[in-house]
């Protein structure tokens, strides 16, 4: 054992961590189950449909793109692109056609119909891939951008969809998850329609996906770790800094952004540091660690026009470790993004790497358990979440008000339980902003609900609190609120991150 520790220190540390997690994971799973514990009820409203994969294929899905003809392109961690037909069938028995192979860890795939070409984000580059002889297999691979370094297995790259101007955005993870030893690791780069690559934002640690929120603004998912005590959803703007200073060494290669921001002071609070460091962007939505995910990944927007139930124009996100899917909503207050996250569906079969809505309004999920322990026991899987047509009684959305919150439900609440202030239990906390891995929930408060006003239709409760605390996650427990038939909430918890209070 001493030999392996000295000869292969990274592998040894990784093996030790994996062994420890074999004992810790059941405890984490029990913690999640005790907080949600809703899978048996969830399936009444959203059922899981297995997408069979032929035995000879390994499909560790990392990216999805819908193609003309209701076909689904799937990019995989093994560097393959499969085109599947029949994914949306009531009882799917899809066929899979291998379109391309030989790439590396695909975490972004877009199709330009006007070019008959894919734009594929892999660890080392953004590649344009086409089938020039139209035989169904890729035969032309063109480098669009390789303006970043790649030298370590953990240096993943995540690609966004095209924005309205034809730009793409690449989120680059750090080296070994701790360092920035290769060019622009820990940065977001913008790739323009003419192929130019522009440094765009710094301070990333280990992104799990990048794309656009329900308001078409650019966001990325960050993982828990150094300078990030929980996973979070962060807004990305040109020149923004996202909390981890190790990538400041590349600012000389980004003259368009000027000098590096000021170094953050450790063991502070990010809301305070954001007032001191102009470029520092606070987390828009914090996902409390373990209770709402441990390694959040790809996300998408529900624009199914009601085909997926009462959560239109909301963000749906996967979590790798916990094998779950969650919801989130965002809003801009005083020019700053913030919002809430909500439980949605657990019990998936593997670690979720990405999610996408199908033309029929289902949610396709895919992923793997390779590299880190996950709750789902299958090594890889494709699964579909279908709405059964029954609407669950849920917290649909929380938005902030000057003295409290507006809580909208999916069904009218009972006037008695819904108007009782004591049934709206709220606690708050924040995290230490520091370079250590993760961190505890600190500075807890327990604001009191002073008043509840129900809308005439019973769908919205406006609650007034005795205090709102900037920089804190406000945790809601509404387990005592029932609908007009006496039914309890499917998920009674939600978490709103307050960066700003409306004037």
C-alpha cells in the first residue's frame, strides 16, 4: 500500500475516497430519503420509463440534441455520437445508429440545420462535424476552437446552445479540480459565429453545465468544493468573476477584460465580498448540500406548453451523485439574479449528466456512474420522465416581495391551513466563503411569519416576515399547508436565495 501511495498519489487518494464513500453513501442516501421520501407518491404524477439500450452498446449520455424527423442525437462520455429513433414512443424500443466516434467526453452538442453539421464540445476543442457524402456516418471533422488547454482527465468542457446572435459559450473545469495548469481552465469562453474565441468570465471551479435560464440569460452550474460550499446556479456576464481565484493567472491572455479582479478574502461571506469586488457574482440559486444535490449537472427549460404539467418555463436540472432531478426558478431583483430550487423526482437508475425535453413533452435523462459513487446502481442508462396527466399539489414557484414572499401553488390551498402564519415555517442560513472544500451552514436565523394573505383563487399566498436577510438561503417548510381536499404537498420544502430585497 505504501508503494502505491508514493508511486501513484492521485490514484491512491482517489481510491481512498472511493472506499470511504462506500460507507458514507448509504448514510447520504438515507438522509435524502428522509427529507424527500416521496418516490412512491411521485410516480403517481411523473412515471419513469426505461429507454432500452442494446447490450452491445455503451451509452453514457452527456449531451442531447433533437434533430429533424423526431430523432435524438446523443453525445457520450466515450466520445461517440449516436442518432436514436423511437425515443418518444409510448413504449419505446428505439434504434441507435453510430454517427461518429473518436471524440473525448462530449458535454455539448448542437445541430445547425442550415449547415447540416453538428457543433460538438469535447474536452479538447469545439468541433464541427458533418457527413459530406450522406452515408449516415461523419466524415468531416473541423476544429472551430481549441483556444484552451487540455492535459488532465478532470479538465472537462461544457458547451451551451447558440444564443440569438449565433455565439456559443464553453465552460472549462479546473485541472484536477483544484488547479488551473492549462490555458483558461476555470474560465468561460465565447465562440463567435466566425470562429473567434473571446475570454468571457473567470473564477469557475468545476462546472456541470452551461446554458440559458427561463429568461434567456446565460447561466452555468457550479459544483460544491473550494470557494463553493454548495452547488449553485450562477449568472454569467462578460467580465464576471465566479468566486475561485486560482484562474487569475490567465488574465494576461485576456486583454479584452482588463486586469484581474481583487483577490477574495477567505472566511468571509460572498454577499459582503461581492460589494467589495465589482466583478464577483453571487450565487443566484444555492442548492443546499445533500438535501438538494451534491453534484448538479446539465439543465434545460420546460417549454412544452403544458405537456409536462404545471411547471412551464421552469429550469429542470439533474444531479449526478443523488440520481435525482430538481426544479429551479430565477428572477432579477435590483439588477441581480436570484431564485429558488425545489425537489422534483428521485429514484433514477444512474448518475444524471444531462436532461432534455422531447417533442412530445417528456423529459429524457441520461448519464453514468463511472468515476464517482452514485445512488443509482446502473452503470449507464437512458430514462424518460412522463407526466401522467395528474397534477400534484406542489409549491409551483416562490418569488420575493419587499417584506416577504409570494408562494404560488399548483392547486388552491385550504383557507384554514393556508392562512395560518404558523404553517409557514422559514429558517435561513449562509455559507463561509473560503478556499476549503465545502463548508457548513452558518449564521442561522428564524424569521417569523407575521401575516398571510391568500389570493381569491387560493393559488397564491403572500407572506409577510419580520425580517429578510440578504445573502441567506431562506428554507421553507410548508408541511402543514393542505389543499382544499385536505391533501398534503408532494414536496413541502423549497429554498430561496436572497441576494437583493425589492425596493
